[in-house]
């Protein structure tokens, strides 16, 4: 199983990947995973920044919430899906005190083990890195950080733009290798 997301990121089965970026990247990943024929499980904490943005009638994804880090760990250990997408919940992890920091490492190890054990494509998505995501990413096979992309604004009044906007594009690998 393989999933490609622009620009040039290839996610494959048997690997645990951590992706840090704005919610539109998470949404893109979820919609691509839903369009496959594989069983996809989407795990999130108490709230999701992505689910309400999904198009109506989208099927092919099982969604499950975890209210605590202990519940999340238990679900990860019991998963049988081919594609597992975990939306990192900052509030759930920030509530952990210093005695429970080992739990974060156990979650990272469990995500890595899930990818190895069942050849699942496992991805943890977060808006940004914090101490918990950094700890979990130590167990990842690949870490992707989307830098320079604007974080989508929450719904609200639209501000009119004045004048043309100049965009500078980065020309990475412009001349080939």
C-alpha cells in the first residue's frame, strides 16, 4: 500500500510517519486514504480540527475518538486496519504530568510496532512540534514538516485584500540532482 501527498511525499505500508503541518495537509491525507480500497482508521482525541472539513457522504473511513492518552494507547495496540491516521491532540497530551511522560514514549513505540507488526501505513499528524510530538517522533521511520504554509484561518469574517499579491516560489531541485 502506498499513499502519495504533494509535494513528493510517499507514505508506504510498514512505516510509521510523523507529519507536522496545517490542517489542510491532514485533510488531504485523510481524503486520499479514504479513496483507497483499504480499511482506514482515523483516531483523534477529544476534538478534531479536520473532521468537520470533510466532504459530506465520504465513506471508507472508520473514525474513533480517544478521551485520554491511555485510551489512545489501548486502541493502537488493538488496531487491525491497513491505514491508521492519528490526529495529535495537544490538550490531551499537555494534561499529562511528569509521572505519565513514559506513556508518551509507549504511544510512540506502539505506533512503530503497529506499522511493523501488521505492515500498516501509520501516520501521526500534528499542527506543530511540541515536547510530546518530539518524543513520539523518535520512534518514527520518517518525519515530515511542512514549513512556510499558512495555517488555515478559522471561519470568520473575510478581510478584503488590497492590490496584487506577490508570491515567491522556492525552487528546490530546480536543476535536477
